[in-house]
């Protein structure tokens, strides 16, 4: 909707419409999942992201061993998106963020090389790194909740 007054060239918006995301009413699990994400702390979200990356890399390793290269590529692409999200979420005002950014860039690149070469051993190596980071962030989250930071 626009309001045009005589003599003006441009339309002036009268009302901005807000887009609301609605939860599927017929899927209680989807509602639960969406609500649980809303109540998570930042640390819990980071751990969940690492869990998802780990799951995707593990699946890609299995698919590579089965000769399902396209599906493995798709899984690695998802894992790379997660790693990119983690990298973009870094607060660069902290000294550790630069090192984490470099590590995430390394993991992202190595995953790409590994899937292109169909190298399950390299994927396993990156899975180990992702799992170590997951454990570390899980411990940090627990410590933060306990007030030890």
C-alpha cells in the first residue's frame, strides 16, 4: 500500500507488513524442536552446530566407502556450511577468535579437498578435529553455566 499525495513523485509506504514464521500446527516434533532452539544458550547452539558437522562428516565417510560420491559431496557441503557459520559467528574482539577462524578455514578447505579426492582418511582426520572442538566447547559451556568463567 502506498500513499501518493498530489505533487509527489514517489510513493510513501503506509504500512510495513511483518512476516511471521509459524510453526506447523500438525507436527508436534517440529514445534518442540523450534521451541528448544529458542531457549538454547549461545554455547549450546555452538555445540549443536559441531554435532551437526560431525554427523555430516561421518555420513560422508560412510557414503564414500559405499561409492555414493554425490551424496558424500552433499554431506561435506553441509558440514562446510556449518563450519562457515561458526567462523562468521566469531567475535573478533577476543584473541582466540583469530586462531579459531584460521582453524575453521583449514577444516573447511581440507573437507573440500578430501571429498574431491574421495579420501575417507582425510575426512576422518577432520572429523577428529571437529569432535575435539565439540568436546571443548561443551566443557566450556558447562563451566560457563556453573559460573566458573
